[in-house]
C-alpha cells in the first residue's frame, strides 16, 4: 500500500535575500520505503535555493540519510530517489537500485532562499506506518 504524507513545510525562510533559510522536522517517525517526493516551491524563491529532505538520525534511529537534495533549484516536480544495492560482501550489486528505507523523523530544509519563501514536500511511502496526516492512495 502506498501512503501520501504531507504537505511537510520547511516553514518561512528568514535571513535576507538569497541567504534565507528555514527547516522543519516532523514529530512522528515515518516507517516504510520512499517511492517518490513531490516538491512545491512557494512564493517564487530564487534559483539559488537549495532543498534538503533527510532523516534526523538521532539515537535510537540509524544515522541520518539524505533522501533528496536539490541545489540551485526552484521548480516544482516529482522526484524518485533510489539507493544502490549491495552484495552480502558490501560491494555494489551492479546497476541495481531500490527504494530508500525510512525509519525516522523527517526534516525539510531550505537554504539560500529569500525572506518569506517556503517549500512544501509530500512523501509517497510504500508500506508506511506513521502517525502523520495522510491520504491513502
């Protein structure tokens, strides 16, 4: 089953033109495999804007994972992050990729934006278990 979680907002950026930043971390943890991320830029941020969607990575969770990182971007769209698969010995398993496993709280951060800019993110998670606002697909 796929669950669409969001919007998760970065919050309103502050810090000056081209240097404003904001971030927001979900309170509940998300569990499942990330299939896709939809990004919606609000208030027409500059093309210098950077967006990072990541797990928090604080104990008892595993170290932080960057789920999506967009640099110098301001266009809405769907993104499909994947991770490379490994052999039991730790080597890369050819050109095989899979959904990113998620088991943590999620942080949405915007940087190098303008004051008042924000970004909303929706996560399409397969097999999700969470307590965040959701809509079933």
